């Protein structure tokens, strides 16, 4: 069974608006290493479109891959599952995930492999409510945004987590990885 991991950038006041977090080389390197721990991405419609606009490459998948910033090439080449009731079709190495969310995601988790990675706001909330997320990673940036959406806002009950890893990035951001407490 492959684990489902959730990774999200947040400011110190909990804002997870991607425009509020500075993306630098150290963040992209960390994100690339996080992506390498997964066989596929699980994305909601909004995150899929945002990532496609930012990272879809016009040519071969390794066109923008570089040693200093491998993230664009890795995300471009990654297998993607998109959860959406409004999209008619997807491409960019993606397929739509339809039907009951819990059953569909559990079927993906039951497949052999390194893992699945989810990001964004709405889809992870639904997955957390279903108890399907095996690891949570919050990359806390040394910034206070003073606005924006908050990670897992609206969760119906508290989620108790256990710290399993702490990684300091050269930018001053800290990646905190947690597993749900049993």
C-alpha cells in the first residue's frame, strides 16, 4: 500500500495562499525531494490548473530540468490524478478521478508504489475528514501574511499529529512532517 502525503506551504499565521509564500531555490529543491517520494500527484481542479499554468512545459518533459532547480521538470513529468466534478477532460499526464472520493483514493493507495502526494486546500480537507492522509507536511515560512485561506480550515474535529521530521531550509523556512496519532 502506498501512503498518501499532504504537503503545504504556510506562513507563520497559517496562510496558505501560494502568492503569500516566497518561492526560492531552496523551497523548489525541497519540493522536488518531496515529489521524488511519490509515484503520482492527487490534485483538485484549482491546484491542477494552477500547477499546469506554472509548470507545464511546451517541449519534452526534461526541457527545463536543471541541477539547481529540478522541480519544474519533475512536476511536469509526474503522473497526476485530478478530482473534479466540473472538468470534462484533462491531459498533461493526468486522468480524472470520478465517483466516491474515499473509494477512489483508497484504490489508488492500495496500488503498489512509493506514495501519492496531495497539495492544495479543499481536496486535502475532504481527505483528512475521511482519514486517508498518512503524513502531513507543513513548510512554515518566516512571514506573516495577515490574510488568506488557512490550512484545513473547517475540519470537523481536531487532528492530533506526531512530529516525525524537521528540516530547515536555507531560506529560513522549516518543513515539519507529521503522522496522525493513532
